[in-house]
C-alpha cells in the first residue's frame, strides 16, 4: 500500500477455503479420538513516514468451523488494532483483541508493532467420520491523516498468512484428505460389497489374466486373494467356492473346482477342464461338452446343430479345404445361444451348397 495524494487509504484481502478430511486409526474401527485445531496469524503494521501525524489500523477477522454429524463452528475472531503515533506509541485494541489468550502485540521500534493471533481448541470426534473444515478470513488495513502531496505510508506484512493446523495428541491417529475408501471385501470382484455368483466371472479372469481384469475393472486382482496369503492363485479357489456355496449355481461351482487341475479331463469327454471352463460346460459331466451333434439336410439348406451353453456366443465358419487360414465366418457377429441345450443354424447359401465339398465348424467367440 503506497502513499497517495488523498487523506485516506485502505487495502483489503480475504480468503475462503473448504477442505474435507477424515481422521482414522489404521487397523481400528470407529472410536472417539481427540482433535486439536490451531489457528495462527502474524502481521506487522508500520508507519514509514518521517513527519509523523498519521494513524494506521488493521482489522482482522476469522470464522473457522469443523463440521461433522454433531459439530458446530468452533472459532470466531474479530478484532481491530490501531496505532496513532501523533498521539502516543501505544497500540489500541478493540473487539476480540481484549482476550489475552488469543491476541498479543509487541512493539517493533518506535513506529511499528507486530501482532499475533494464536488460538488452540480441542474437540472429540469419531474416527473414520468425514469432516469439513471451513475458514473465512480477512485483513483490512487503513491509514489516515495524509497531507496533500505527502508520500508517507503505512504498510502491513503477514509473512505466514493465516495458518490452520489440525492434529491429534493420539499418536495412532492419521489423516486423509477426502473420505476413506470403503473396505475391500475379499472375493468381491465386481465391487458391489458382497461375494456372490456375479463375482465368478471376475474371479476367473483375475486368476487367468490379471492384466485384463485390471484393464476391464480398474481393480487390483488381489481382491481375489481370499485365503490372504498375499497372492491370487489356485489355493484361493477352494475358499472362494466356500464363500459362494448356496449362492451360486452348481455348474459354476464345478467349473471353479476344476481349475485346481486345469489340464486334466475329469469327465473323459476329450475336453480338458480349462477348455470346458472357457466353453461354459460342466467338467464333471461327459454328456455336457461343446461339440457338433449332427448335420441335417433341410429344404433349401443344411442344418448344423451343436451342443451349446446358454448365453454363449458362437460363430459358424466354413472352408473348402479345411486348411489353416482358409476358414471364414458365415454368421457375421455370431449366434447367441438360448436356454436350450442345443443351438442350430441353417446354411442356405447356394454357392456353398453346390460346391464339390465344404467343411463346417462351430467356434466359441465368448459370452454376452
């Protein structure tokens, strides 16, 4: 604030902040904890004039609140400090400056003073409760008594600005900006807070392709570490199945159990347990296996029927040589199997039906 050819000068500054934070104790649940709120502000007011006769004043105010379920505003300060060197060298205080436990002032030489606001409060709050810290502070500087052409100046300095500190005398307490993440439930692969049949697909993907699981869900595959040994592996299958017992279809439970020996063919149908898992068939039932059942001539075409699993997507491909790289899909985006145990498709393309020979195959392209 510099001198002006006017009898009165002023400057004003205001800050407003809002911060959400959560105190917590690692490894503990909600319990009552002590919190300390410290409010600190230091400024100096100085008359740089050489002729005297001027008066300077500083008006400082602050409203600070920590808001939670049962908390009210905890600190309010509003005070005026002024120095009239033409009258005497003493600082005059009005308002909350009268409280010696909050505000103090010390002279700095013959033409300035330093003032401090220091307030400390202790409150009790529940750990893990999200709290809102709001502060509204202002500083207004005035100077009066300038003669025309006088370049003398009152100046203000507040190097530390307004500082608000939240702490706790309990060394166990930690703070986080924002709220705490909800607790992770082991085996809850889709993040809905419970372990049920909707987590099976995610568990299998995390077990067989962790990178793809993370890419698809944004979650850590270790959420499937049900036995809590620090890694997701075959040893988690049994505990995961135990969590699902009674809440998942028998077929899905059988598929999960089969992962303990993925290369085996437990039902002897020519398909490994891992293949049956991908094909959504039962690795312990030789009658439930993915295969073409029959070709049947129909009017205007040929019908291809295969053993299917509900909800799975299949594609019909053909080739006149059956050589690798020669297969082409004839069903576009594929065929989604319904609830029946088999699915059929009729090929009515005349060029394929009149070809000297034609090979067909059914390819599983995924689930829906």
